[in-house]
């Protein structure tokens, strides 16, 4: 499917995936979620994601500044989906094995 045009050189948008860093599979919301969760600077984001250029990171931050409500809503939906999937998953066996070996 063809990407929609944006005024941001390094941001691409598809109707099904929303905004992502052009040439990658990283959604803008994923990068912003990391920045918020860890308090990372653009330089730390670059260190953590060396496949991105600083220009692409700053483009994602600029896009977020202009589309804050939309991206925050996407992050919230991702967190709700994660919680839903986590609640439906069976508990991992590892904690039970630890308890049985320490007794």
C-alpha cells in the first residue's frame, strides 16, 4: 500500500500503521513511548537505535510535537492491548519452579 504524504521528510504514514520512521518499521509512537518511559534524550535514542539517524529521530519528535493527542492515544491503545494480551496468557512456569527448588 502506498504511503501518504507528510511535510516531515523522514516520516511516512500508512492508513493501517499510522506514522512511522521512513525506511524502517519503527512507529513514531514506539520511539515516543521509549522517550517517555526512560526519559531518553534524542542522543540516547540514537545510541539505543543506531539504525536511525539523528535527523530521523528529530523528525519523529517534531511530528509528535504537532500530533501529540494522536500519538498519545496510540501509545495508550498499545498499552491497553498489551495488558489484555498479558491477562489472557498463561502464567510462566519459571516462578513456580523457583519456589519449588527453594523449599
